[in-house]
């Protein structure tokens, strides 16, 4: 674990203050953070199980990264907008994405999982780094609207090598766009270590664009909340873009198709497991007396209900109507799509009647 | 509505180059909708390298006519975000050969976003690309990459053949709720036509235009080659061969009904474009015309276009580009059968 990071909770759960990132914390906030991490983790575990039993085509585990995600999610105002990767399950949880809808994508019946207007999150793209540019463009729109809003743009350590992330930083700086880049450095881009992406800490790249940056403990939910909130506030007030590198670790595989035993030392896991974001928050809540057994039991029961809901709903899903694949290619009718849809309908009718 | 329709003395028109017509069309679109904004390289004080945006930043301000950093993926990618926010970005890619850094954003994001979002998020983005050869330019400034984009579901592809068309269809492209790749035939930028700025915009741009009727051969082209096949039809008529001339105008969607109807009458079809013939737009047209006109054809469908080579140095382009003589040569082939 690197030591040159901003931290508001020690791994032992002791609260420490940082002069630049003050944070008022009460028991209610701690409980909301705790609940969101527990529910995120349950969505993660259940989804992996559903993939293993053939109900989902794929899943992207989030274990280990819930601290920064839930912290950053709570830092956003409802009117702010976010762009994420597929792994930001903690942010999905905080923003109110329906976990069942989330799994529709992995079930293979949709390409996206939610209505962006309802949750204030763009649908995620699987092409790495592309959405960094969308974030900046959206932020340029906020500027033109004169709106009191900001954008949180999440990507990973691998994405920092892409040209689109570079161009996003250039545009954000050139137009002073109200966007906060949040890089979760989880140490691995599938099998490639972060040392293959960069020889200096990722946060140091921002200086070249004239964008201020900070490096934080990504397993500290309070640091994630305080730093992201401060920088989103700054962006909203016209201070321009900022860059956060949250140092964390992906303890699971990249996806359910991955086999991390082929490329990394499993001993790393013991170290990072000792820095688990939920354990850390739990220790802190015990210290301050915010973790009473009734609350813990209630959250556990809620997580059990969520797991059951996911299992029952996904297992019960019927195959989609084949003609639905022709919907929404265009906003307005298109001759070739119309013709291909009609041909498919005719063919299906032949098959069904024969 | 088309440039080929003789204007009556009652309709005031203005003689304009295609550059001027595009400029006037952009101006009118910006006046009509505050969400329309322009972004590209050198489109501000310079007015674009071809001056299509001349004077627009001065009149609409830097927030609506945005000089972008030199990064094509950045231009298209930020436009996606602006569209999500409710804007209607009109982008200028400086030259055809410079669109490829943005290819991922166009094909992966712009084209698919409406589909991926189950119809919730529209991408009313216009990507203007000066394309084609014939101006003696250096490498990467004369290409015809339209087939890549027409092959990508989710995009619409338009290309005007003359100034009057450009004035109307650029506004229709901007009004479309779908993304439009708008290919401007740069060798025709300085051709003049009478432009009607008074009549309301009407008609669908997603249709082919029959510009001339003839009984012997159907000539089909789009963009820069429309003038070429019109001239070829004139020359053929002197030899007693009467040609129909059809401007496809839209490459996605493709409106082949007028082509099919005409070929069912002539029995002969020639498709002309600058892009390589191999797997080009002409291949789709030849296949569909053959399928739908099989028992009417008197000769195989001919394609006249670029060789399967990269665009050559400009001292070769008079041989690379289809011209009137090569079209006449193809007419000879199909009428000799």
C-alpha cells in the first residue's frame, strides 16, 4: 500500500483529518455508506453466482473497489452527471440504478441498463476510455447552459494509456470544463500491471495539462467522499477540471471469463484483503458506536432480499422477441432497417408455420 | 426543389458557390435553433480551410462556433457529450483523410448510441467531411471513404451534388435526430448554382433524384460524379444514346426504387464513383439492381470508379478519377451487348 495518498480513515478505522479535505461525519452518513457498500457487494456476489450457473453471459466483479466508488457516488449532487465503466457497481448503487435492470445487459437482452435521465449516469461503454470525451462534452454543455452542475468521469488505470483520455484532458483544460476525472488505479488492466501503463504515478500526468490532481486511498470511503465532493464543488464554481487517482485493488478477476492466477501473485490478495474498505468502515463505526447489531441485521436482511430478487428475476426471464433487435437503430424510419425487419418477420412466420 | 428544376421568374434566387451555399445553410440553421453549434479545427477566425464557416464565429460567438484543439476523436467524442446534453453539434473534419482518428467515436459511439440506449438518447450530430479528389492536393486530402460509413448501421450518409442541394440538405441533416455523415464534394465547392433561400425547406433528403430521363442507359452517381455523368449523358446523346441520370444523394438510407424502375425500362445500368470499385457503394447497387431487374437487363451492371489502390499522387489523378470519357467507354460496353 502506497503511503503518499490522502486518507481520512486508517486501515484500523481511525479517523484522521486533512486540512484540504474537511468532512463532517455523523452516524447517519456512516450507516448510509455502510449500507451501500454491503448492497454493492451483494449485487457483485449474486451476479458472479448467476454467471457461474449460466444465467448471465458475463459479470465484472468489483470486490475491493467499493470504497472509492460509494464515496464518490455520495459526493455527487443529484443534478450532477456521471460517466462510468462497467465496474462502477458502487456508483450504480448510490445513484439508484435498479440492480435487476443492471443485469439485463449481462443477460444479453439489452446493450444498456438504465434510463440516464433518471439516475444521472450515462450508459457505460465497454470500449476503454471513450467516455472520457463524452464527459468533457457534457461538461461543455453545462457551461453553455450556465447550469450549477458538474461531471464525474470514471475510468481505470488502463484507460489512461488511450488517446481518448489524453484528448479528454486536453479539451477539459482548454475549455475549463466542469469535470472531475476519477481514475481507479486497481493495479491491473486484465493481466497487464499498471507499471506497463505508466512509469510515474498516474496522478502526475495531470500536471502536463495544467489540471490539478490528487492521489487518494481508494479503500477509504471517507477520503473518496471528501476529495471528490471538494473537487466537484470547485468545478461547479468555475474552477475547472481536476484529476483524482484512487489507489485501490481489484481483488476479483477482471471478468468472470478471466483467470488471474495466470498473471498475478495470489499473495497480493492477502495484503489487499487486509485493507478491505468495508472492514475499515466497520472498524471505524465500531470505534464511534455507530454499528449497532439491529442496524447490521437490517442491512443484512436487505442484502438477502436483494440477492433473492436478483436470482428469481433473472432466472425467470424469457427470451426477447427477435424482432425487437430492429428497434431504435435510428430515431426516424430508415428504408434498409425497415426492409430487413420485414424480411425477418416473413422468415420467422415461415419457420413457425412449417 | 432540386437544382435541376428551372426556377420561375417569381422565385428570387441567388447565384452561389457550394461553399457559399453551405455557409448560408449553416447560418440559417444556427439562427433557427440555439442548440445548433459548430466545432472543428480552424473554423473560427479563419472560417475553415475552405471558408465554409466564414464569418459565423463573429456573428454567433465562440461558444457556438468552437475552434477545437487539433484532435478529431476529441471533436467527435465531445460532440457525443454535447448531444447527450441536448445540443446539436455540427462538426467539421478538415479533410477526408483526417476522419480516421475519429473513426472509433463515429462507428462505436455516434452510430450506436441511440440503439444502445434503447432509443432514450438521440445523437443529432452532423459530421461534415470535404471529400474526393480532383484538386491537385497532397496525400490524405483526396479520399472517398463514404462506403465505411454507409456500411455502419446507425449513421445516415448524405452527399450534395451542387450548391442548391447543399443549401437545403445541410439544413435537413442538422434537423435530423439521427447522426449524419455529410460528405461535401470539394472539387465542386466552387461550382455555382442558383440557390433558393426564400422557399421553405421541403422534400426528403433520403431519396434519389432523377435528373434526366433516357431510354437506353441508366447512369447512377452521387456527390462529385453527378456533374460528370450529366456531362457524359450530354456527350452520349450526341451519339444517339439516351441516358437517364440519377443522383443517389443519400447513401444511407439508399433509395434504389427510382434506379430499379429506370433500369427496368433501359435494361442497362452504370454506377460511377471516385472510391475504389472493389466493395464500394457501387457493389451494393449492382447487386440490388441485378436482383431486382434480372429479367430486364440487357447487359451486366457496370461500375466505373477508382482502382484498388490508395489515392495516388496528384499527377496521376486525371487517370485515377472517373471522367466523361471513362463513363462513355462504359456506355459503349453496355450498349455493345
